[in-house]
């Protein structure tokens, strides 16, 4: 089995997963795929956080965290549907809010250091990706339309 072709076809595809394509080289279809992934990531993650904050966890019940998380879910829906630049800006602030939470409530209360380091690493990666998404949202109106798909043939199926 040729793993590189499997990876190229299903995991890394320039048309559906353009995460390493420069923002100024994207077309609308690629931008839509990237925005969909980002909105699903934020929507699901912050929906779970909102429900957990309402239910109460080790830190107790937190209505502020629940309201903020729910507002991020709403922003992800708006950004996914309308491609609104301001919703992208609001969503890009979530890693900073998460870092603030970790510094104040986790590190300040003496939680396990390894947990905080793992969460901070995830938040740093999410913050780096958020800069790209803001660039995608800013340039979205100027992106060219997607090229027409290649007609299916026997040679296309062998890739």
C-alpha cells in the first residue's frame, strides 16, 4: 500500500484541506473548506465548554465562562454562514481568553503543571492558526472562484 498517495488523496488535498497554501493563493472553495473546519472546531469545543461551565466542574459553576463560550458558538455560526470578518476577529480572541483562564484559575490555584502546559501548547497553536483565519476572512471577498472540477476519467481514478 502506498501511504503517501493515501495521505495526499484523503488527508492533504490542495482543494479541500489547503492549510499550507498561502492565504493570497486561495480560491473561494479552499477558503470555504478552511472556514468550515475552523468553525466546526470552535463550535464543538466551545459548546462543550459552555455546557461544562453550566453544569459545574472542579472549579464550580461559572456563568461568565458559559456566556462567553456560548457567544463564541454564535460567532462560529455567523462566521461559517456569513463569512463575517468581525465574527472571525471575535473568534480569534478565544486563545487569549483561554490563556488568561489558565493563568488565573489553573496556575494560580496550583493545578498540575503538565496539564497547564498541554493546554497552553494547544492554545498557542490555536492562536497561530487564528492569525491565518483572520487573513482568510479579510481576503475572502477578493478570492477568485474555484476552478471547475476536472471531468472524471480512468486516469483520475488511479491517483
